[in-house]
C-alpha cells in the first residue's frame, strides 16, 4: 500500500475499504453530491476528501437516526486524544479540559477507534460542514471562510500583548485561531451554533495546549441577545464573516432603525460598533454588492457618517456554496469628515485610492473602484455638456403570473411573439421562442398598451453585466426579463440613443460608475448623452440601420465616432477598451 498514512490505512480497515480500488465497498451516501458540500478549499491535503466521505458513509450506515451533536462530540474527544490532551480512558490533568469532558460525556465510542486525517488545522470544522446539507447552510448563511482569506483579514490587525478580539459569528474558531495572540484569555467568540462552539473550544485547547484555560466562547445570538461577557471591557477588533441575507425578522429593530434593507450583515456591523473600544476596528467579509448596490446604501451612509472606512480588499477566489464575489471591509470607530482610504485588488495586484467626500457626493453613497486613470477619463466625459434620459418613458415587460400555462412554443392564429431577455442582442432581436395570446386582464402585471404598441422603442436586458439594447419597430411584446425605454433626448433619434447605449464607452461608464449586474433605470438616467449636431445624429442613425440589417462592422465605426464626440485620446480609448474587454 503506497503513499498513504498509517491513519488512512487503519481507517480503511475499520471502514471496510477495498484497498485495490481505494474506495468503499458500500458507495458513499448519494446525498453527498446533491445535498451536501465538501469545502475542498478548506483542505490542505485534497486526498483527505476520500476519508471524510468515508466517515459520512460510515455514520449513515451504522447510525440510521444519528445525533449530529453526539457525532461531532465524539470526533472532538478523539482529536483531544490524538493531541495528547486526553488519554484513551478520557482522563486528563487539565482542569478546564476535565470540565469540558464532564459536560460532554455522551459519545459514540466506536468513533474513537477512527483516526483523523493529518495536516488539517480545522479538521473538525471540515467534517462538521460535510455533515450539514446545503439547504440549511444557505438558509442560515453558514459558510466557513478559507484560510488564505482569514489570514489576509487577520493581517490587517495591529496586535499587542493586550489586544482584545471578538468574533461574533465564530463558527469553529478560524479567525481566533489565526490571530496567534499569546494570551487566549483575550480571545472571545459567539455563535448560535452550539456544535460549532464546542468544536471551537477544542481547537483553542489544542492551539494553546501549554495553557490551562477555559475558552471565552458563548452560545448566543449576537444580534438578539444582550451580550454580557465575563469581562465588561470592550474590544480592539471585531472580526468575522457574518451571515449575508439571513432572516432577521425575529429581531427587535429598535437598534437597527437606520437599516431599511433589514440586511443581516448590516445589523452585525451596527451591533459590533456598540462593543468596540474608541478607535477600535471592525473587519468583516461582505458580498461585493456592498460597494454599490442601492439596497445597501443605508449601511454605507451609516459607515460614512458614523465611522471611518480604513480599507477595502477585493478577492478573486471563491468558496464552496458561495457564488457571490466578496470583499473584506475594515472600518474604525472614529468620525472624520474627509479622509482617504485604500481599495486593494488582490487579483489585479493594484491599490486604488478613494476619499470619503467622493462617496458622500455619490448617489446612494456608492463606492466606485476607480484608478487615477479612471478618474481622469470620467471627469473628462462628465465635463462635456450633456442631456440625460430623465424625461424618457420607461416600462417593465409583462408578468404573466403563469408562464408555463400562458406561453406557447408554436404560433397559432390567435398568438403573437413575445420576447425575453435572452432574445435581446445589441441593436436587434433574435427570433422569438415563445408566443402568447395578449389578454391584458389575464396578466399579473402589464404596462400601458401605448408603450408596448409604440411605433419605435428600445428594449434591454434587465440582468446583465453589460448594457445591451435592441431596437423594436414591430410593436412587439416582452416578458419581464426585458425592460422598455422610449428615450426623449433633444436632437437625438431613438436609434442614435441606442448607439450610445450599446457603445463600449457607455459600457465602461456603467461598469465604473455603478458596477451592478442589474441594469437599473436610476443608473441609466445618470448617463451623459452629449449635445450633437444634426449631421452627427443622421450619420450615427444610418450606421445603426446598417447594423440592424446585418452589417456588424459598423459597430466599430460607431464606437470610434462616439470616442471622437467626447474628445478622447488614443491612449484613453485603448485603456477603456481594455477595461471593457
């Protein structure tokens, strides 16, 4: 048997593994692939995935209605035995570990015969995650943070002998473990998950195996409970990966009145501020949408007016079950009217500078990621005289209330085409894939007929990273994955307006100013449509006609003309196109 540890060999024998095939004789529980997530990015040795799957199969096979708390308690005690803090008779000379063992007597004894994988710092947390199904993790916003991200966030703290740190969503204790404080009595953790807190205690016992102490870890709801820790002293740092989008409807809103969105991570920030020392800092992992999405404008306003942003870090990696891009935010309990702060993009190895004054002056307090070059280009663009779409006509597509029943795939005499966002490409529509009988009273939501049946209108994808607008002069119908615009810009035809909206320059502006994956009316109304001559309008309109008729090479010609109208130089154009690409 080659390239396996003694522990693995022993487990294969215990778990009935076929050595030649290196897999279980009984296949792993099928729910592993569909309902459970193995957090591979948390593992230092990817080969340990196999043995962890085997644990799950072993438990599922031998304990039909197993108690997960009892399972994890058994693994906790097994790890304490392996680390020499407890003997095989569950005896120890450590007072506080003895208390822990006394409180956690009920275990599955045969799990103590298994050996845990080597070289994993939080093997208990990894095993625990693998026993939880994806639905529960999504519901509760519970996903453990990869070590490299934890280390980066922890590195932003200036630690001393007396630094006090709180993790209010500590899980199995990863942030606390990575701080490397000499005195574990200055580490505090809170979590609603008592199994995770039990694991965190074991992890801290092992981390500080030379010190006889009881970890300051508590099973509490940080948002709901009145937190009374053993020490009344406040904290220098509060660091965590808080839940995003978790249900907070059960919480008394009196402390969080400023948070209209009822976003759980925003509540966490406000509650954390209450427990910070003066000039203490919060370091949180948040979704990238925190930077600019309108719904989070409330917490951005709170931070800008009540605290001080110190640093924002952009990450390129991801972790199991979490598709959203994420950032870390560092803010200080310190009020200052105007200050600079950094945005570090780890993927691009670039640091951007920003000022609080710029953000306060932005609509919805959005935090743009602008390099110095971006700032120069955008200032030049918005320095031109321009009109906006604020006096235009807007509408949503039809909400049928029953797409399955009302949409048909084959056209008959009483049906007409209805388009979705998928059929919208730049300048024109692809053939419709659905047909519908237009009965207004049968629909859940519908715009006025005069908009749907307008002789000319623009339609655009609502969910999109880029601006994508198409022209319709067939009085067509659209579902609600498409939005409708009838522009009203002096001196500019509807087709010319479309050309600007589809241009690389406007894609660049939208990306840099708003950065959302939704194309919102409020953002579109801020785009700058320059004052152009009748000749320029006619020329661009004719080029649009050529594109609509299949001559896509005119897109490049239009892009060049729009750059020219804004007096952009070759170097600026090259930069814009690189950013858009």
